[in-house]
């Protein structure tokens, strides 16, 4: 009941626990395999309490702990984080001009757009994923505008988000 709708895209028999290090299909295992196969100098770590299934930072990919996900969500998330975030960051760092490594104002917005475009190109941008992205956008805009937590959660509920989904977003 605590999962986002996006996490519940397949029957329970297909569900994978995101941080199951013994399951080669898990998000953490697939992410580590992809980082290793591409020889990227990045760590993949498990963290609790993040809204997305994974998040990428400077040389690190965080994978959300204990989330039940479908095999399709695993592959989508790996493509999003590796191709959309890690590879561009490593390519920028390799450039001789420092501004590429530092980035530009709103550059992370461009990078996120590219990552979602990669999801679309690979056939991962389905209605449930688009719904989740739309709800995140609503939450981010409201937070940026200074909305308080409770009204923001109520707004997400009015847009059709489940109670726990609203809180996590």
C-alpha cells in the first residue's frame, strides 16, 4: 500500500525488490552491472526515503530501498540514470573546457528532459510513467512557489494521487 502506482505495474509474481542484492534482476544489481559494463567510475548505493526509484549525483547512483518494481521499471530506470545522467556527466568531465563539467543554469532541467526522451525512444514512457512525472511536476512547482506541505499533499490528492503517493511525492 505504500508504493507509488508506478511501482505496481505488474502482478506480484513479477515484482522485484529494488535493493535485493541476491537477485540479478533487481534495480541495484542491474544498475551495478550496467555501471561495470560501461566502466564508469560511479558507486551504486541503496538509500531509504527517496521518492524516485533512483537518483544520480556526482559519481553516484542512489537506488531506493525496499521498493517493489516490475522488470520494465528496472530497465527504464537503468536507462534513465545511465544514459540520461551518468554518461553525459562523464562526457562533460572529459571536456577540456571546465564549464562543461560545472554545467549551466537550468542544465539539470535539460538533462532530465534528455533522460525522459531516452525513456520514450526505448518504449518506456507509458501512461503510468507519464502520470507519475506529471504529479512530480505539480509537486515541484508548488514547492517552488512556497506551498506548505499539507496543502501540497491535498493538491496532489485532488489530481488523483494515492494518499501515500502524495506524501512521497
